[in-house]
């Protein structure tokens, strides 16, 4: 009996040690699996973020231009560089606004304003060439841009289908700083939202801009038509901005109106006001300081 006891004890120690080793191995395997899952989750999250931040894709303009007169070269080069700057700014805005707004946010807040800027810039290029050579036509077709990254559209669509009610809720939460009741109306997602918008006409606000016509000097007869056309365009731009205000109620964060509507409107007005000044300056003293009239204000 005294000799068998140690054998038994040794066997018991061996069994217990083996069980402990198995348990420890299981814990290590489980830990590695969890770490792997976490890594996969983080990787997937990173891919989703990259996919959501697509890039803007615009047609090239430089290779569609005819021979550029020497007198127009500097202005054309400057505006071609501006086209690149506009695309870079739009890409920055895409990154900074990932997850904001509804299904049409990118089109309404980024691609639409970018197209308007490109129309103005491309027109300046055509006008510069046309002063001493045949003015190129059809360049406006190069103004609209799209998005690179096939994953961006489905990802956004997916969010709109599932989480967009949630995203609208987030927009509502940001709007909670103002109107909790409106956030509640958004949650109804039905006709009440439209009724709320109708009742919220006072809450949508309006954009007002400084008058330009009253600040102009005497307009030469040769510039009258171009000045009149651009003054009308300034009014059209304000009307479009006010329409966009109504159509995007509840979208984006607290800086949505400034970033997506008032800011792009200022850029358009700068280009249009510069065309007015340039038209006058061809046959008279070019008015200075009109750029200060470009900035507009939003009021409720």
C-alpha cells in the first residue's frame, strides 16, 4: 500500500497537469480567435471608411482646347489650375462629410456646386480664347463630375436603406439644439414630415446677398449685354440657393448650410462678379473691390 500510493499520486498529478494544459491551450486559441475577429472587424471598418470617402472624377478640359492664343495663355492656365483646385476642395469635402445627409447629399452638396463652379471656370477659359480666336463651343459638357470608387455608391445606398432613418435621427439630434419637435416629426417619416416642412417655412430661412448692380460704375455700351446677363445670373444663383435650402432641410450637421450652400454660393458669385468687372474693364476703368459683395448671409 505504501508503494502504490506514490504511483497513484503521480498519476493524479499527471492527469491534473494535462487537464490544465488543455484548458490553457483552449484559452490561448480562444484569445487568438477573438484577436483575429477584432482585427478583421477593425480592418472591415477601415475598408468601409475608405469606401465611403470616394473621390471626384471630372472630365479633363486641357486636352479638349484648341490652340491657345499667346494673349490668352496666362488666363487659360490660371483657370485650368483653378479646375484642379475645385476638384481637390470637393474631395476634401467628401472626406469631411462622410455619413452626413440623406441619399442625395453628395449630389446636392458637393457634385452639384462643383458643376456650377466648373461651368463658370470653363466659360472663362472659352471667353479668354474667344477674344482673339474662334471661341470653342461645347466645353460646358465637360462640367459635370462623377464619383470614383464603385464601393462608395453601394455603401451609401446601404446606409440609406438601413441606417438612414438613424442618420436622419442624428441630423435631428444635431437639430435638437434648436427644434426637438421637428426631430419628432422626422421620426414619423410620413406625410407629417411634409406638413412639418410646410409649417416650418419660417424655420427654413433665406439667403440674402449684397446688391451688385447699385455698386457698379457707368457701364460701357459694349459691355452692357454681358453685364446684364451676369447680373441676372447672380439673381438665379440666389434663387437656386434658396431652393436648395428648402430641399435639404434636416440634412447634414450644424455647419451644413454654410459648407454646402452659402460657401459654394459665394464661390459662384466671386466668379460672376469678376466677369462683370472684366467686361467693364475692357473699355473703361475696371471696378475694384466688388469681390467684397460676394459673401452672402443666412437668416431664419
